[in-house]
C-alpha cells in the first residue's frame, strides 16, 4: 500500500492553470498511471496537444468548458462528463465559464507533466 499525504502532492502551474500531481513517478512507485487534478480559471486555456504513447481519461468535477479537438473542432465538456483520448488524439480545454473548471485526469502509461508547466507551486 502507498499513502500519499496531501502535503506531498506537488502543484504545477501555467497562467490560469494549476495541476495537482496526485500520483506520479515523484511520489509513487506506480508504473501504470499518472493522476492529476487540474484547475482552470475562467477564460483559461490548455492548448491543443497529444500524447503519442499514452491514453488519457478526463472526468469533469466542476464547471463548464469546451474540449479543443483536432481540426479546430470543439465540444461541450461539463461537470459530470467523462472523455477518453486514445494515444495520439488531439485534445485541450477552454474554460468558457465565469467560474473555476476542475477535472481529474488519469494517464496510462504514466507521464510526468513537469515539462508542460512553467513552475511548481510546492
């Protein structure tokens, strides 16, 4: 068993986006998944991107947003919705609401997302 205390969970941030690294290779021996809790401020964007060798599942916990998909397509993504991106699927997110958007992301095989953020917040 592994217990991950809340004070050991590192946060990474970009303007308008905070990503809490709940489970990754820095705080867990897991070799199967990365779990993150992502908070987007109103109007914040996670740009379109893809992961060549990992799939991701997002579960929206709070807010209303727009998935940013391939070919400039978008799709509503609201609290309670879930979406799975296969290896290589283009995806991103725009918080189109006036309140915070929060989702949980599960990535397999795991990725350390430190490369995608400008700074850690502890």
